[in-house]
């Protein structure tokens, strides 16, 4: 077996020729780059390094290690590295080993955009986003219409699993937050009502606030951070993995197979979670009332007297609207996700922000309408 070896020679024009001979094989002793380094030190006038591989009988990745070291020496000394004399396979491996992907943001610099230009850009972006939102809502209504006609294609097992994830699995966090909100409302209310000797009316304050608005609002915010972000991350990951493209290739509409069951699950479970949140908030208020010597019987009687069906229906309607808004925000941001891992995180963050903003705006609109209608 021919051992791997190198032979150095100097050609006219200050060129150092390196001849590679024998078999370059892993597990065998191969020459190091020290001889070439010493040669370059002895001949500082060398301007170029060329190769001759006519006597090279076999090679593997061991030769690549040697050549990369020579390249580093050439770059350090400012010498031209000519790889034309190497086998084509070696040249391709060198190109692959030394390839550095372009960093997209490397050439970015801070650009101070004029004020009116920035306003125009933001306006165009807002208009485009509004158009995408309207188109998404339209596709959702079409998918819902197909479901009513029995033509929508999605797995019933997926729907039941999503109902469990958005319903039963959300009960612990809804219980904790709603109980604490009711407790806080009772503390704030009873301290102020105590100035007039009307502590008993804390039951009216807590029950009306929780049933009419706070139960639905807090449940909506919880689900925006918990479920809305999860929807965006799930659909965004599918975008990155090209699973949604695969569904479209198979003629399966993603709106029906992915978005519709998620929106149905959250929209159906939100009223139930809101009612449960109302009960937990009222119990939190009862705990505070007990600390101030208000009996549970008196507290519950005041709750029953204060509440009516208008308060309950308004709270249920708000929770239903919040379910639609949160699921719509999560699915929309997930479907808009880009093709990189960082885009998935951005989509989840955007889904939470969009969902919470939509909840606050919807609460203001519904409250104003209820005041106008006198209910």
C-alpha cells in the first residue's frame, strides 16, 4: 500500500507546487501542514500555491483536513490558493467546507425614515393587514357554511381533543385567576363600602362585576395567553414544516381541516368557562365577606337579589364574542407565520397581543351598546 506523501517544489513566478501522492485514508498516517509552513517561512516571496495530484491513487476526508490547513496558511500569509489541480470531488468538498451563508441582517443599518414616509408605510401595512383579516374571516365563514351543509373535512377526533384542551385542561388556571379577581374586588369594595356602613353590598358589587364583565374578560385574557398562543405556535410550526402546503397539495383545505375545529372548540367552551369563572369569583368574594363577619347566607341572598338574566346573558354573549376573537387571532397569526423558527415565536406573541387588544375593544363596544339600550 502506497503511503500518503507530499513533495514540494518551486516553479517560476514565485509559485510553490505541492504534489500529493499515494493513498490518503483515514486511520493511516498522513502528512501534516508543518512542512508547507516551514517552506513558506523559508521562501517568503511565494505568491501562489498550486497542486499536482497525478500520482494520487486514493483519497477520503483526511485529505480535506490537510488542504484546509494549507488554505488557512495561504490566507494568513496573503498567498493565492489555486485548487484547479485537485480532483473535482475535493474541490466540491472544499467549497462546501468553506461556504459561509450570507447573514441577511449583516448589511442592515439604522435608517432614519422621514416622518411622513413612516406614516405612509404604516398606513399601507395597516391596509394590507386589514385586507388579510377580512379575507381570513371570509374563508372562515365559507368553511363554517360547508360544515353546516355537512361538507367540511376535518377529523371529529381532533375536535374532541381540542375541546378537552380548551375546556377541561383550562379549568385550573381559570379557577385560580377568577377566585383571586373576586377576592380582590371584594377587598376593594368592602373597604370603600365600610365608610358608609354598607359592607353587605359587597355581594352586589362582586356578583354583578363578575357575571356581567369580569368573568368573561379574565377568561378571555387567560385563553388568549394560553390557547391563542398555542394555536399560533401549532399552525406556525406546520407552516415551517410545510405541512400546510402538503394539505393543499392533497386538496384538503387548511381552513376546514385546521382552523375550523380550533375555532369551534374555543368558541363553544368559552361560555362554560366564563360561567365557571363567575362562580369562582363569587366564592372569592364570599371568603372576604366572611372575614368581615358577613354570613354566607346573607351574602348569597344579596347575590341572588342583585343578579338577573340580563347580567348573565350579557356575560355569556361577551364570552362567546371573546372566544371567536381569540381563536380568530391565534389561527390568523399562525397561518401568516413565516418559514423560520423565530417566526413561530413572533406569531405566538402577535396572537396574544392581538387577542387581548380585540377583547378590550370588544368590551368597550359592547358596554357602550348596553348603555345605549339601557340593559
